[in-house]
């Protein structure tokens, strides 16, 4: 599981001021085939990762037995984080980082130019296209 900042151009939407007016979106990937399992709703980019995770995705991931995340999720009991920098854990975390990099290849996530309310629909559509691309590649 990991999050990313998506720049938006809608001036009416609440955004962070630190990274090109961006919103924070969470993605959860399955490790064996790098498919997107869950997508969280977009929040302002300056919110803490754990706060947004508790509000948007904790219920979606309740049935999954193993969810790993980076150090931002240490205070949540359902997410496994590494206390030391171990190589096997870093390899698993790299799968999520590579998955987000592949999602950012889509223009809709590099710069979202629609109205603010459509960012959640756009991220879910890009995740579905990503999964179809894995199926037919």
C-alpha cells in the first residue's frame, strides 16, 4: 500500500499548497501480479497518510491478511511496517512504488484537468485500465 500526490487544476477544490495544488490518493497493490486491489478517496495533499488511511481505506482492507506499508502507517495495527531496513521488506515495498509509477504514466494522474469531484472516478478508471493492461500484456 502506498499513496501519491496527484496535481489538480481546479481552483475550487481544497488542495495542498506544497506540491502544485495536489490531492493525496491511496492505492493498494497485490504483490504477486501488481494488480490494484483498492483505491482510496482523494484528500488534501497536506494530510497525514495514517489519518487518511483510517478514514478511507481501513474498512476496505479489513479482510486482507497481509498489508504492508511504509513508515507512515506504523500506528495502525492492520498494516505491517518494517522497524529495520531489511532487504526482503524493501523488495516488497518496491512493488507498490513501481505500481504507482506505472499508474502515473496515464495523463489523467500526471495532471488532472477536470473538475475536482471527478478525481476519485479518474483514479478508479486508471486503476482498472492498469489491471486490464496487466491482463493483456
